[in-house]
C-alpha cells in the first residue's frame, strides 16, 4: 500500500515542517532563502528583513503564509513582482538587493502541493433548460477572459525571470509553455502591460538572432 503524503492546512505549516522551524520565523526564513547570492551580504549589512527597504518583500511573503492552492501562490508572486517593479530605488532595482520571485516560486511550489484544501460540500448543479434563442457568447467571452488573465500572470512571472538572467528555455519549461504559444499571446495583447511588449521584442530579437546564426553556419 503506497505511503500517503502528509497534508498540511496551509503553506506556512508545510514550510515549517519541511525546514523544522517555528511559524513565527516563517517570513524571516523564507526571506533569507530567496535572496540572490550576491544580495546576502549587503542585506545583512543593512539589517536584513527588519530594514524598511524590504517591507514589500516581507509583506508579500507574509501574505503567502495562509496560501492553500497553486492559484494562491501565483497570485502572491504576481503581487510581489508588481510591488518590486514600482520600487525604483537603486539598491533594489539596479543592484538586485531583493527577494527573487523565481527562487520563491521554486521554493514554495513543491510545498503548496502538500497543502490540503478545505473540503467544501459538493452541491448538485441545478437543471436549467435554456431557451433556444438565448445566446452563449457571454459564456465563451468569460472563458476567454479567464484564460487571458491566467496567461498574463504567466507573462509577469516569465518577465521577472528573464530580466534577472534566467534562461528562457528553463522558464518556459517551468511554466509548461512553448515559445510559439507565448509569442502568439503577446502578439494579440502587446499593449496590456509594458512587460508584454518587452517580452515580445525579446522573443522576436531572439528568433532573428537564431536565424542569423543558422545562416552563418551554412
């Protein structure tokens, strides 16, 4: 009989069980684990997470403590990326002295899968007969909107990873996404966010460079 995995009530409990720490130090421990290597010593010198410069990071980590689903985790990461992009201080924006959203994702994704979601009663769906003349377009439009929202969150995560130097192939593999699919989405919605326009230009320049290399080898 296969051994059942232990399920936890929230992300903080899963993290504390994995790293054998108390819930009170969840934010601090996650903070230090998710700092880029080059940022550790400067962060220590300015006081670590107690320094007000890191409020955005610690607030985002604290908000993830009660996460129960992968969607909760992704929403929290999106919030972190958004807050970091609004911070134009040299220390954080240019020298990268901040929590890495990519490392945070890699750290917490295996743990969120061990969280047991609160059970909700399953109610039978009401049987409704729609008149033949009732249009179905609004439902399709809603599904399309939901898909675009999910994909845009992917775009934000991919952008955050690319600008800190993570290879695009690795990021796409983690997101289970093909470059062609990403470029297709970005071509439809390049004006939604500056990050989308940046990634679209990056993908096209990358494609042109690969073509030039292929021609050079012939």
